[in-house]
């Protein structure tokens, strides 16, 4: 049954990217709700801006451009420059003594409302001037623990080739309405806030399925998922698990260390959910429950979300005129499990670690060759036998270490095939 009350997919805030992964020196291209957008830092207004990622001149992507010396967004195709309000500041090809054609409305770029909250950049997917001050009327859902300095707040963002998922928990759904749903678990309430936020408390100890007492007030931990619709069959996950205990761990270790385990967890279900989504599309959003046997409370979240989606969300994400809603064909297995383009290149911590570890690998190889060269070139008696053995052993160890490091870099930052049969 579809009620007259319908969720408006384009009248809500969407998280785009964690602030820690943004570089003020360059523009960043992203896709959200099928819309190509460019994020850039406007130093003249001291604010992040989100534009339509398309130059009005010849539709070249502005995300491939640069920030010029005056702090304007410049399209590198023909040099058009834009200010923070989307207005064109310069058309290099226009005669200086001619009419000011850069002031034409046709030379402007669409600007979307933005805000920074909970360490995430958000945008409103409608550039109509009536939404210019939408932040004063409607704000993104606020989670105070993410701004609390006594909690950890290490985030991970990754593009994933599916649009849904779940986990086995003992859950009771309290209510479902146009504003989402609330779920009751033995260790706290969980919430789905449309269009893309799911969060709740979890137990610091014990299995997720066992009955435990509620978390003591002095120890609190959350699981927070922002699953952002990108295009049919693709989404962007922003995940963070703030806690107010063992905070020192994240003060010592860099963020990329934690991303190793988090990426493995995502990989474990990635291909399964990718295929599952396509099978559900064949069955149909309304009839999916006839093909799936979901008899336990472990599936309560999935049931509640499907119920909300069918009742209020129009049975699927509203892609407007961008897409028909059909899923793209399943690519070769290497593409869904790609780590580099789906995460590493967009993560400030992992991209730096990737570059530094590659340098370390080269240093180890160079030292290995250099040490062998010294042993081979040194005349008898110039270097003691003990020194020769020491240099040769160091060369072998460095070579072995470089090969191990090369394998580690590839599996951690570029590609990792998750094979359940050998786990």
C-alpha cells in the first residue's frame, strides 16, 4: 500500500565527504543522487562551495580544474574563472574593450547550499535560489557524540557497488513513518533517518547476538552509517564508530591503520550484496518478500527499511531524469574489489601512507642492491669477513622486506580479493 504522503528525495541534506579528506588546494569531484558536483574551497569567502561539475562554456568538468592565484575556481579547458556565488569572473577569450559577456546569467554555474556538521560536508541537492537559506529552516540530523572531544571520531569513506546491506541482530522495530524508523535492541535504540543515516549504540563487549545489560553511562559506543546514493547500483559509505573509552589508541595510530580492518569488513559482504541487489531488482521492490525467506528478528532492519521504502520512498531512490533506475551489468570481479579508486585516492590518510610506503619499498631495494655491490666490489682484506656477512645478510633482509612490503601495499591500498572459502 502506497500512502499519499511521499518522501521527497530532493528536499533533504546529503553528506558528501568527511572534512578530513578534503584538500583546500584543489577541487574535488563527487557524484551524489546521480548529480555530478565539484567541491572547492573559496578562500575569499572562507567557506567550502559545491557547484554543478560542469563549465557553462563547453560542459567540461570543473573538478579537473584548479584554484587560481586569486582564489577562483578555474576551468582548465579554456580558462573561465568563477567566484563563490557561481558568477563568472573571467572569460580569457573575450575582448577587454568589448561588452562584459562574463556577467551573463548563461555564464554562471549552479551553486548548491552547503554546510559543515559533525566533521562532514553536506549539500542540498537543489540550486533554486529559494533554498539559499535552507540551513536556517532545516538542518542535517545532528549526532552530538561526533563533536564531543572525549569520543573518537575516525572516519572512513568508500564507494561501494551496491545500495543496501544489513547485519544479524536481535531487533524490535518500534515505529515506521515518513521520518524513518526506530529500532529497539538489548543495548540501546537504533535509528534510520532518511535519506541515508543509520546509527545506534552497541555493546563494547560480548557477541552482538547475546543478551547483555545496557551500556553503562560512563562507557558509550555508537555505529554510524551514512549510505549516500550515488547512482543506480552504487553508493558511498561514510562510517564512523565513536566511543569514549580506549580513546588513546586513535591518538597514537594513524587513521589508515584502522581502515585496513574496516575495508576488510566491507569486502566480506561486497560481492554478495552486489549480486543480491540485482536479483532483488529482477523480483521487484514490491514483491521481494515473496522470494526471500526472512523468519527471524535478525532481518528486522531489512524488513523495516523495505517497508519504509515501499510506503514512503516510492519503492526506490528517485533519480529524477538522470537514470531510469536500471542497474548496470555486473563487472569483472576485480572492479568491485578495487581499493585504490574506491577509497585510497580519496582518503587523505591512506593516500599519504600509500606514497610513503612505496618510497620505503624503493629505499629497501636500493639499499639491497647497494650492499650487494659493496660486497662484490670490495677487494679481499678491505672488508672483514664478518662485515661481508653482515652486509650480505642486510641486503637479503632488505630485499625480502621490500617484497613483503610490495605485497602489503597492493592488498591494502590497491586490490584485495575476499575469498570466503579460505577465510
